[in-house]
C-alpha cells in the first residue's frame, strides 16, 4: 500500500480513493474539496443491512429514554469514556 493509500485507509476509505486523489490531502484542507466529493459520489455504493424490527427497537429505546430524562437526548456511543476532550476552540460553539 502506498503512503497515500495508508493515509486514506486510515480515514476508512478504499485504496482506489488514494489512487484517484494521489497526494491530495483533503482531510485538513482549508480549500474546496470538490475532488474528494466527486470521487465519493461516483464510488459504488451498497445498501446498509438492517431490519425494520431493529429500527423499531432502537426507536422505542430512544423514545423511552427521552421520556424518562425530561426530553434530553441519549448519548449511546461505544467507549465514550475513552474519548479525548474537545479542543477549547470548539468547546464554546454557539449557533
């Protein structure tokens, strides 16, 4: 795997993505990333496997949590306790 391939694989993208983009580092670019967008839009897609029963179960769990906690949204993220703190410049974001 090339260095660019490893860089894009780290981002969860296929080696073909790296071949098309070459050394174009779109992840931290302050510029327009239309090239990366086009590659992703043109890439073959596949449906996400799921079931109506699973969706119904998750929806019931979500609604039950909100009702039990005064409308607060649940935070069901695996290993959330191991996450780093948000950098200070992002901590006081206001809309």
